[in-house]
């Protein structure tokens, strides 16, 4: 049983939304014509949740900072242009967010404006008291995006649970001093997440909430 927390923070890609088809598709479009043009989705999925500079640096050795910035700007055009047509909400997310008490925010590598539009498109925006993306400060595994939400709520780290699907998320949560919950259904490697000894594991988001009390007649 997972106890209640005052604040819940959520990663987005791989935790709330199955967005790999659109993210990977946009990255492949950006990499077309480069030495990494043939990279497959299995590899690209391992980078979801990290900064794209990590991906560019690994797949394109010798790529300069200026070249990476050009690739990043290209991605920021082609990703929203896809209209998120391949993205889906994971099972249990709507039910979990609807039933979950406490204050809710996000801790994602996406920028806040992109994040807001995305959650609005998938009818998740109303569940959140605050949104926090990575806006001009270090991305996860640095804890900055978590600290930004905690500053907004003025709640100490020990009263917050961060839910994510990757080792990067777990590292950021540990660095921020919050409790961490690993989801098994996302893009991350369970063995890598286990290295950070998550406080909780779940198979769908609804497991964050206690089971609803049945009516006396069994309904």
C-alpha cells in the first residue's frame, strides 16, 4: 500500500503518455541525412526522458555544440507538427489522476509551453495544480525540475512522491530528496531503475490510489 503524499510529481513520456511513436518519428526525421539515419526505435526509446544533446552526442560523435543546437531547433519544429497522432494515454492514468488526492505537478524534459499544449490535447490538464517543464536549466538526472515544482508548492521533499519510468527519473528523484516510484510499463530498464532502490513500484498509475470503498450492496 502506497501512503498518501501532499505532492505528486509525474514524468510525462513513458509515465502518463505513450508518446514514443511521435518522439522517435520526429528524431528520425531530424537525423535523416546524418550518419545516424538508420537508428531504430529500440535505441531511440532508451533516450526518451533525457536531453536530446545526450542522444546527438552518442549517435553523432564529433557533432559540435552549434550542430547540436541546429538539430534541436529542427526537432522542436517537427515534433509538434506531427500533431501527436501516434501518442496515447496509458491505461489507468485518467482513473489514477482523477482519484488521487494531494497537489499534482510534472517533472519532465519537455518545455512547459509544449507540455501544457500536450496535456490539454489529451484532456489531462485539468488534473494538475501546476505544470513544470525543463525551461533553461539542467535536465534530469539533475534535480532542478523537481525543485521548481516543490518551490511552487512550498512543500518539503519528504512530503513528495515522484513517479517516473526511467533510471534518469529515479536519479533525479534521489538527488532531490523526494520519494520515488518506478512504473514498469514505460520505456526504462527495470534493472537500471532498481539500482536507485525505488520506494515503490507500480504496473499502472491507478495503483497509486487506494481501492475505492464498495457500496454496501456490492456495487
